[in-house]
């Protein structure tokens, strides 16, 4: 079985590569890239061999333009039929029914009812008061989240916090520190797990693939993808 990582319009080479590296190291599955053409094709057999579909960090608007339609239909069909999906940052926005990014600010992007609705609520970002800087990685930083009562550090770069879907399981919450955290994001869900038909989707605001520490292992465990070597290397 193969874990497929979307690589195409909207993706960021750095985050795609980090995702591939983390999955290759921490799972026992083959890991490969997949294009929008392959995702959209009814003739392609990717669904038959897919252990999980990952939509990595990047930009959500190009994701919607590229994937909405035939590709999103195939993605939904796969997940609903005992499939697994993992959305990271932009992927988490894409998997949510509604999304707000920098609402009320210049270049803010808000969409309602346009996502895949694996999370039937609102993905809202960023969690910080400062304006998001699109130039390279100037807005990236390390933040703390709470997982199973433990404090963990994760990489953050514009991802959402979640609200409005009471059926989703919260796996981690943001631990707000400092005055630059938005009040409504303090203690808000950072990682959620959603039942989608007979399948499951996991959405993460933080970039768990960067450094790929304990929180990434927790996420992969919930997706039943964590390899035996990764299990033994870190208590989860």
C-alpha cells in the first residue's frame, strides 16, 4: 500500500519534501507523489492502493482551483469508502467546509461551503495577531500545543484553528503564550480527527512534518499508519 502526497498547483516544495521524508521515516508504507490529473482520473487505480492521501502545506486557493470538481469527487469517494486523509495547514483549510484566512485584512480569503467538508465547521487562521507575511518563511515560528496533557513544540506557518463541528475529535489544542496570540485561538483545537462515511480524515493547523516529533507520531497513530520502529522510538 502507498501513502500518496499531493504535489501540484498550490504546493510548496519544502513542505512536500518534508512530508515525504517524515512519512518515509515513520511509517512502513511506500510513499509517493500524486498529481491532480491522477487524482481526478476515474481510470487511475490510486484508490485501490492508497493507505492514506495527504494534502500538504501550500496555498488553499490554488488547491481549490486545481482539485475542486473531478479530483475532489474522487477524493471524497476514496475517504468515504474506508479511506484515510491527512490535511496539513493549507490541506486542513481545504478539507474544512468553511475557511477564513486573515479575515478583515487586505488579501484576506474567506470561503463558505466550498471545501470538502470533512470537518463540518470553520477553519480559521492565522492564530496570531500579526499580519501574515507571504514572503518565504518570515511568518513561520515554533508554537506549543497540548497533546494528551503534555506540552509539545510544533512548527507553525499560517495554519488554522477549528470551531463549529462538535462531532470532530480534538487531538491537540494551541497553548497560547504571549500577547500576539488571538484571544479566540487561545486553547482552540489545533488538530482534529473527523469521521467521513466509513473513513477518517485528520486535519492539522501546525506543520507536524517539520522535525516530525512526537505530535506527528500521535497523528500517524490515530490514522493507524505509525511504523513499529517509530512506535518504539517515542512513547505515545
